[in-house]
C-alpha cells in the first residue's frame, strides 16, 4: 500500500507538532509493503450465479459455456445490481467505439468489484459507481463515457499499430527481431481485452472494425511456419501466441510444440496465454497438465527453455485459482511463468497499483513481473494511454522495492523499432509529445536498407496529456480533415480486405 504524508491540516497546529510529524513522515517509505493473502471472490454474490457450485466453477467447460458475450447475458448475471445507465453506456460503446467484441469469462467478471476486502456495495447507484471505477471492468468492459471525446484516437493511430502483419515471413509468423519470432497460431482468445494490440485480426468483427482473417488452412499455416524456422538458423526464440494458445485444442498445440522442439536452433519457447489468469480452469485440466509435462520433459531433454507468459493488469485478478494453475504449470516442468501487463490510465498507472500487482504476482502466485507495455496506438485507446514522461516516472517509482529479477521493465513498443525501455529515447519533445527512437538491428522488411540503423522513428504521447501549448500545436498543425479522410480510406481498405477473405 502507498503511505501518503499526513496533511498539515490534521496536526495540532503547533510548530513543534508540525516538525514532529514531518520527522515521523520522513521515517516512512513512500510505499509500505504488507503481504496480502489471496482470496477468491465469492461468485455467488452475483444474482445470476447464486446457485453455481464449486465444482461447476472449477470446470473449464462450464466457464467457457457461461462467458458473457452480450449485454443481455451481463444483465442476467448482474440482476438488479447495475443501473440502466450503465447498459446504455456499454451499448453505445459497442456500436460506436469498441474495437473488440464482448467476451468475459465468469472468472474475470467475478473479480470486478470483488468484495473481498470491503462490503459488497448496495444494488443500484452504489454498485454501479463501484463497477464503473473498477480496474478490470475499465479494460474488459469499456463504456462510451470512459473514452475521450476530444481525441478519442490519436491522429496517427492504426489498426496494426506495430506493423506485425507487414513483417510476416509466413502467414501469422512475424520476424521482427534478429533472433526472435512471433507465431500467431490462431485468432481467438477465451477473453477479449478492450485494448488488444492485435485488434486488426483477433476476435469477431465489431460495428467499427471488420476483422481480417487468415487465408490458409491451419495445418498449412503451421507447416509454413515450421518450414521457415527450419531454414532460419539465426532464429532461436519463438513466442507461441495468437490469439491465446488456451483456445487451441491441446493435441494440436502439443503437436506443433513437438515439431518446434525438433529444430536444433530453437532454444527458447514461450507460450502466451492471458487465460492463465482469465480462465485458470483451462490450465488445471488433467489432460492439459499432463500434456504440458510431456512437452516440458522434451524441452529439458533438448536443452530448451519452456516458459509461460501471461497478461495480468490488476492485483485483484490474482486469486487462489490463478496461483493454483501457475503452480500446476511449474510442477509440470515449465521453467518460468512471467507477466506482461499493459500500462493503462484508470487501471494501473499509479506506483501503488503497480507495486500491489507485482507483489501479488510474485508472493501469491509465483508469477515473475516481467514487462509493462505502454498501451499501443490503436484506434480509440487515448483514454488508456499514458505519456512517455509518465511511464518514466512510474519506472522510477517502482524501483528498489522488488527483487531485481522481479522488477518489471516498463517498455515502449515503437512501430518499426520494437520494445525499448522507456528511458532509451533518442530525443523527446515534451511539449508536443513526440519522442524519437533508434534501433541496432534490421527487421525482416529492412534487409539491405543502409539507413535502417540510422533512421529515427517517432512515438506520440496522448494529446490530452500535453501542456496547453502542445495541445494547441496539434490542433493547428494536424489537418484533421486529411487525417479523418486517411482513416476512412484505411478503414475502407481493411473492410475490403476482410470482405475479400470472407
């Protein structure tokens, strides 16, 4: 917890007392660590689940069958807890702003307003206010009033903001770094985050974002990935992702991993799954645990590091079931389970929030805090994104409390560059919110480019975070009509591509 200095108005008003309190405050740390026991929220507090048994709750099949995909399903779970104004706000967002369709597993919905440390708010205004303010709700069930109306999207926001598609060397296989690749095996997840950086491809289409689709059949796509890796001895590290690998039938995932482990140059394999937190029941299934153990034995025999990377953004998401699933993976032989969170305003962009989350992960679930990414520049994400300056402040604020190996790096994923620690910028105009970045390698689309290692690449702060002078500069210098026309053309091109693939 964060210990805030006492306000001077609360002292007795004497010089001696003020000096005494100041000296007392100086003995305190800005953040005071207290170990917190994990508690599973009682799902039965939600009217629609008041009869759900513990056995049902632990069932991955039950969890998947009862995911909330529509406003009507959310109403059925919440009963009289939420006011009508919330549903209207959610519906408008789904129609006008949402880049991801609604998909929330019961496990995740139960962690919203968890009522584990405080009493359950009363139905109606009290619960609605708490639900609106909830960190998990803010990124899993965004509503229209969450988003900015002045700059809902940055003028340079794009659907594939990291240009991963541009760097495909086989369908779904992004070769962005010299020794590492990203293998997108599928385009679905057990849960859809509102801020998903792969919103161009992952999930169902929304009214504002018709999604692209893979062209190839899954078996052909995976064959081409394996063929590329067999012929690319410079690649040693494969992030196996999607989507979320928890949505791939285990026998299919295991078969792909076995083929991957046969390639001599592959030394690191990382399985990317938010479902370790969002649907831990999946990773507790006996066939999955046994399958992970088989893959882990093969990896160890061949000298390959096998790890799981998950995605947790708020301390309240770390529950006993998440810890149990993590321990099952470690016991099965996975070397490490690491967390890659996303830094978001209203969710975790405070020092206290980040440290609470990191300690909950490290102490309660044996998950190593690894990265916090600045939220990417996708459409309608400005209310989540933080400035580079704020990210640097947060990195400074969390230093010194966690073990060095568990102190996460806050990184900026710069288009055409890659991950950079937030203090690595080449230049930074704080007034206009424009930073410049360089890199020391070529991406797969820059082979033979003599300027690749000298070129600088821009990254942009959210405009609403800039000083008045900077905001005025953007208003005066961005040709909004041109930007809007460009965005319309890009959207039309994406819709045409999606239609052609349908």
